[in-house]
């Protein structure tokens, strides 16, 4: 019995000590958590601080302050626009050596019967720089000395959506912030009445959808806001009949009070985003209609952008159907107006440039749509003194093959397949080295021979143009300091003036 009593006493003492340590540890944990939550509240309970963050300092001085990103979904053919290959024309109809295609993946091309396809385009040099453009782009050619042409882009993805995510987000995964979201997060927005990140979309819609302007793990306020170029700028933005502004304001004040109370309790930054989104929508009710009202623009400006152009007839639906010429022109003009109103990042999307067939006709159609208004945008920004501070980017998710498309069930070869190994983009304004053609591909446009540029290098350099060190622009996510360029990316100093 004495031994049993000693054992029971020892067990009781052990349980008492365990209970004390558990409760004390729980209390200490609560105290630490309370302190952390207090710090979080101090940093994040102001909706205005979370959302606006205007005038945030860059890491280094820079010229670029705003960006217009022209995304041509589907991948334009660089071989018919920017990168002439006379040798490819000489070898038209001939197969490539098996050594070049053995380890290459194609979306549709059948390797055993694929042959090279030359271009019918006529290329000429333009400007003092001698930059080369095809005859499909006569208006953009007048901007040669304002542009940086990059002929040596490459990406890891050969299908559209993963490649589009890589171009916009740095990696081919969902729930990652886009470059526009990162830039707005890093620098804030100077516009009080419009979103910091605006998306204008024409054509049949991108295959990647809203994932191409998402905020990912950043607060949702940094996501792109889709504005329509025709009709009501944002669906359901206007008040329903019978709702006076004073009553709406009272309702928003009550809603803000409830959300603010919850925010102070849980310190969830998404609640701050919600508060500020309601407030921004209220201010946009007057700002957005004024933005899309073009009645104050001169007739010369409207004609320069081609706002009232008619579409040429074409038997194809890939470009998005009728009305794309005036719609795209209007988007370019709205982009300038958004820049004037302090919007940080404007993304213009058009789908599609995915020319597996009918390349000559459909590419001509799309180039005719984009050439005039984009050139007008460059000239307009330059004339207004805004080009130096506005970076314009023209890019697709990858390029097109020098091989003609020969998928099963098709007749003559009339298009090109996906080509991630070598393609072209260009930039203008924003402190880029104008008149420079950077990088080169081999004599048929198959591989890069000089100065390869990965998507992550492009992003690192784009951020640098805005004075942002891509290694320092981070956000804590799942225990890691995540960034746009992931674990890669190098700044290309030759691009910076």
C-alpha cells in the first residue's frame, strides 16, 4: 500500500505540473498572439492605408511611373512582323534535320511531315536606328526610334494558358499576383477615383480569363479592374432608379462601420480591401463615366487613333468578330486618358493572335487593327510629355514556329504552331533605351543566338525601370518572401537608358 500511495502521489504531482505548464504556456501564447495581433492591427486596420498607398517610394530613382501593357493573346508571329529571315524563304518547303526537332514538343505539328514555311512579308528599315518592320506595320514603323525591340525572348511553356500565366505572373501557376498587381502593390496608386490597375479587353476574350489580372495572394485590392470600352464602364456601377446618392452614402457609412468593427477584431486585410473597394466604387460612379466620355477629344485625336474606323471584311472569327477596330482604338485612347488620371497600370488585352491557319489574312487583319492606334498612343503620349514616364509593352505569350502547321485533317499549310524557344516583344518610353534592337535568332528563327531573355529577366528589368529591385519587392506568403520573379530573373542593364 505505501508503494501504491507513493505512485498515486507522484502521478498527481506530475499531472498538476503538466496542467500548470499547459495553462501557463497557453496564457503566454495568448499574450504573444495578442501582441502580434496588436501590431497587425496597427499596420492593417486602416482601409485607406491598405488600398491607396499613393506615393510609395521606389528603391532607386527612375523615369517610369506608369505602364500600359498591350497583351496580344494567342502569340503573334514574330517571323511575319519583326524578325525577317531571308534564309527561311530560301528553304521554304524543306524539312528540318531530325536533330533539331527530336527533343522538341509541339502543340499540333507532326514532326515526320513538317516543313519550313517562309514569310510573304516585305521588311524594311525605319528611322535613324534602322529598326526593321514588316509591311503589315507601317504606323508602328514611324515609332522605330522610340522603341526597344527584343528578338530573343524565350519561355518554358508551349501551351497558351501556362505561357500566359508566366508572362503575367512570372510562373505558370494559379493564385499568383500579376505584374500589374505587383507594381501597384510596390508603388501604390496616384488616382483617388479610379483603380490603380485597370484592364481593357477586346476580341473574343483571353483563354486565361481573369487569372491574367488577378491579385493572387496579395490583397484583392491590387487585382485588375475590368473596364468596358462601350456602354456602362463597369457593370452595375450606376445606382438603380430611385436610389438617391445621399441614401447610398448613408448605407455605405453603416456598412463601413460594421466592416471596420470586424477588421479591428480579426485584423484581416481582406476586410480592409472590401471597405476600400466599396468606397472606390462610390467615387468611380462619377469618375468612370467621365473617363469614357470622349466628347472632349479633338476630331484630329479621334481620327489619329481610328476610333470611328470600320472593320475590313474577313471570313474569320479568331480576331473576335465585327467591331474590333473601333473597340481596340477606343481602348488605346482610354489607356492614355487613364494614364492622365494617375492610374498606375493599364492592361489592354486582345484575343486572338493564335494563327495556326489562314496566317496571312488573319494576321493582316489583326495588324491593321492594332498598328494605327498603338502608334497613335506612342505619338500622343510623347506630344503630351508623358512617354518618358510611361512604359509601353507589346507582348504575346510566345512566338510562332518557322515550320508550317500540318496537323491531322488539314489540307495546305497556312499557319504556324506555338514556339516558346524564340520570339519578339517591344517596349517604348519609361526610360528604355530607344532605337535599340536587342538579341538575335538564327537564320531561320528557330533558336536564339545572341542575348537570350527569359520571362523572369524581362520582369526583373521592367521592375527596375520603375525603380524597384525585384529581389526586394516581396510579400510574405506561406512562410516565404514571395516575389514576381520567383527564384530567378536578372536585370538587363542594356535596356535602360
